[in-house]
């Protein structure tokens, strides 16, 4: 899958999340900030860093998946989250769609025992990324947006 994802980077098309009423999303990606640093996670089966993200479960909206993935992959308990951008790309010979969110986390709990082995806080994009061709693109797109309040809150 990693090599397929790398080739996805050359075929990414961004579009505004309000223009996607009938899109069948596959992924939610959450660029997450905690105390002015960025949260990156390490999967139990890899020794590389990645953004909190995951597949949507059947019937789940991108926002519901973002809430679930943010908790499962970081232990975030209190945060504000908002959609930033949606994207389309090609993966395994088909179009896939994802939505990218910004989360400002104010309280982290214990990391749930799912697929993430650890989280770390960075001031910039870390070295040794799982998906080095697309994660910086997504991260930079989000971090170059004007600041503002997130629209959804979890507690």
C-alpha cells in the first residue's frame, strides 16, 4: 500500500469541502496541534511517523471518522476540529476521496490500545515519514491556512 500511496501524490486534486455532497469518502486525515506543537503518530507495525488518519467505517461521515480516529490514534479528549479541504486521488486503479481536518487539542488522555504505539510532538514535519510524498503536502496545506476557531468541539 505504501508504494501505491506514494504514486497518489502526483494525482492529488484539492477541492473545497462544501462542494462534496454526494462523494463517497474513503479517508479522514487530521492535522493536530497540541500546545503549539504538531502531533505525529507511530503505527505499531512501522517505525515511521504519520498524521492521525484512517478509513471511514460503513455509514460514517468524514467528520465522525475524524473524531474517532483522533481519539483512537492520539488519546485526544478535548479538542476543536474543523474541515480544511477535501481531495481526490487515484489509488489501486480507482478514484479515492479524503477530507483533511485541523484539530486543536487541549487535553490528551491515555493512548488507547489500538494500532498506534506512540505519539510525539514536533515543531515541524518529522524525518522518517510513512508517506513522505503526500503527508508534507497535506500538512503544509493545513498549516498555511488562516487561523480561526474550529467548528466542532469534543469533550
